């Protein structure tokens, strides 16, 4: 037998949670054909992994590459960090179905909710579709480095059926709901993995409006959810403020009970909820109890959690700074970066900016930009769970200075390249550890492809390993790897991946865990129209394979583009 690929001598963590074992891995036609301590057959390509570890490719079930996947071959910053399968279309936002006259509305939704520049979306998206099945066909015909799976998003669905009434969050009529149900069925048959929605006031269109789904009734949600099928592996996903927590959770409970579909929602502890949200500080623990009750009833509902706080990055190279909407700062926006930084260092400019308030800032800035006790300079080595003594407030106090002035000077250093990190959710190690260890949670919420100028959390799966396995010892390495490979793959019914075993898809990483560390996020100007975004790299990921083809080697793309569209287990292939 001549194989396509043999990886020799690696210590294999197979994703099952079992202790590792040294093994050769032979690949044929994109699948693992043989595993043995010694494979002496020939192969077109042989990779030596002696002294290194081999893991399944990481599976990330919460991303927003809905636009990027239509113009980019590389799903970075996911594929360069060992992820081989992503789920997009989360949180009810996306780009299909869509009539031509509604394109601007959907762009504004994605721009506001997921902070992807509207100019990049407008210039980059080819809009060769109107229906959701046509959108999937467009995705399927484009080459990319990793596999993608797609939710059908509730927001575009509402706009497509209801027009301006949907945009304005009006109640759906029975006829509206029937039309949406038909479109959901059509989308699922074409290959959507489920239905997603958003029910949080934190999600606003760039026009300032609530998302179309914000006030959609529980009855509407349950009616649309009734189209899901458990035997097809469908999933209902949403984010909610849980103002009426029992009613909201009941959407998941009833949908799962009626259809057998799985349910999942964003589950994070928030220290200071916004007005209008559920203000119970122990809501996350109450949700865990609800999940446990549902599981006891045979309903597979799980919370999506993250290994660190959702982290906002601010600075002059980011899309936002604490000062970015102050009038004297705004007047400098047309200047080149060197010219702008020169002006910001002038005493009169500094004085003017510090005396002003932000004019109509992004909600992140509204909520977080003056909380100096929860604001931290981003320095190497990166620490996403920083100690309080490293806060901007503490550093300023140590120098006897006003924290806002200290922050202004810090951001002006390094040619304006300095960044601050703001944990937007709880940084309690105890709470995060409890959520990660719970048997019915899934590590997710890295938001790859979204918040491109203010959040770079796609590396949270790697952070689970570096922080919670190696630094804290909360999990064994085999447990940690299972949490970011087999657990999400199993929950989403991706039955051919998430494990290294004969017959499974050959999605794998070769990793030097002694060298595994995250690098500081950096800005690149590679979006359509010259827009900027954060990327992040990591040392220690030596190679990543998708279907047996090496897509990254030592952090650099190889040019191989084997990625496919992943469909539900029972979805038919296109004709």
C-alpha cells in the first residue's frame, strides 16, 4: 500500500480523553487509513513527528466568518491557530436569505452586532445569491483552507419575510411565521446545521436599532424551532439577556423535547449587567441547574463558555480607543498615523481631548472605557486573567497620576501601537473553572471573524491548554484536548472528526507543547477596501492538516485549500 501521508512517531492525543500513545498515522484519500506503532509502507509524503504531539484539529463552534468565507481563502485567525472546522452563522446574523434591496440592512446588522467594517462587507461580498440554498452553493464552490458549517440565521429570515416590519422588530403574524417556517425547512434541507437567533440588547445594528430578532416572541422561536430534526443533528443556538430567564430557557427546552434537536446558548458570568438585562449575579449558576434538569430529561442542551473573559482591545491601532469619539480626536481622523500621533503628543491636543466626552461611542466604549480598575496594559507575556495590581488605575496610583491621563500617555507610546485589554465578562478564576469543568458546557465564544478591530479571542481554545492545563492543572492534557476537539464535534454531530482513529477524517495538528504560547495580537490591513483587523499567532503549532493536506506549517500557509462545507448528517448532497 502506498499512502498519501504518513505521520511518524508522534505522541498521539486522540481526542477521546485517553492517555496518549506513540503511533504512526497513515492517511489515504483524506481519511486516517491505519494507525500502528510502526507503519513501514511507503507514502507520497512522510512527516516526522518524533518528540512532538499529534492532536485532532480543533473544532470551533462559534464564529462569524459569514462574510469572510465569501472572499477569503483562509479562515484566519482560526486556521492559523490549529482550528480545522468552524461553525458560522451564529447569533442570528448572516447574509441569506436576502433580496437585493435588503443587502444594506444585513450589512448594517453584521457591522453593528459583530463589528465587521461595513466597507469591507460591501466591497468583499459578491452577492451571487438570494436564497439560503444559493448562499450555501456559493460557499461550497469557493476554495478555502478549513471546513465550515453554517447556521440559518433568524435576522435575515425576518427581514426577508417581513421587510421593514422585521427591521423594526414588529410582531410576526401567523402568515409571517408560516413563511419563515417554510424557508427554515428549505435551508435545513440544503445543508444548514440548525437555526440561530439573538435576543440581547447588546446587539445593535450600525444604524443604532435593535436587531430584528430582539423582540421576536417565544412562540415565534418555538414555531421556527419545530422545523429542526434531532436525527439530522440539528442545533438551535441563541444569545439572550434572559430578562425572563425561565421563558427564554423554555424555548430551548420545548424545541428539544418536540424535535430531538440540541440546544445551546451563550453562558458567561457578567459582573455588571447592562440596564435591561437580567441582573442576577448568579444567573450563570441557575442556568447550569436548568441545563442539568434538561439533561436528566434526555434533552441535550449545553451552555457555550469561554476559557477566559471576553476581552476588548483598545488603542490607536484598534477600531476603538477610550478617546476615539471625542471631538478633538475625531478631527485628526483624516491624518496619516505618524501625523496623528504627532498631534496626539502635543500638550494642547492632549488637554482638549481629556476635557471632552465621547460623542455617540460604541457600546463597548460606553460601558467599559472609564473603568480603569478593570483595564490592563497588554504586555508580553500575555495574561488574560490579570492581577488587579496591574490595572491602569493601580499603575496610575503608584505614580500619583490621574488614570485617564496615564492611559492617554500609555496609548501614545510605541508610535501609538500600545494596547489595553479590558475583560468584558468576569475574570474570576473560580467561576471560569466551574463553567469549564461542567459536563454540559462547550468551550466556544471566540467569535472568529467578528469584532475584528476590538476582540481577538479565537485563541481561547489554545488558552485553555496553556492556562488551565499547564499553568493551573485544572485538566490533564488529554482532557483539555478532548474539550476543544471531540466534545464540540460530538455535540454538533460531526461524526467524522474530532478523533484520531481509523476511518476518521485526517484533520490533525502537530504541536510542540513545550513551546506552545500565544503571541500578542497585531493589526493587518488586509480586509476588502484596505480595512484593518486583528490577527494572532502562536508558537508551537508546527503543522495543521485538513483531510490529510498540510494547510499551515510553522504558522505559514502552504497554499493547500482542502476545506469543504459541512452539512448535517442527513442532508442530501446537491445535484
